[in-house]
C-alpha cells in the first residue's frame, strides 16, 4: 500500500500534468486542431478520475 507521501507526490505530479495539458489544449484550439483537442480533453477526464481516486486513498489514511 502506498504511503501518504507517495500519494501526495502522485497528486502533485498529476496536477502539474493536468495544468500543462490545459495549456496544450488552449494552443491546439487556437490553431484549429479540434481532433487533437477532443483526445486531450479525454485525457483530462481520465486525469480527473485518477485524481479523485488518489484523494480518496489519501483521505482513507
């Protein structure tokens, strides 16, 4: 089972990736790459799910 610090690190890392992906989406939207925007938005949704799971694990400790 992961430790509290392991989970906190994963959360921080995931949040940084999330913010970077949001910036990438803005760039893709401004250049008209809508097909890639859709894929990136799906990745954001997956990240949100993973973040919720990690927060539940953290709360359970």
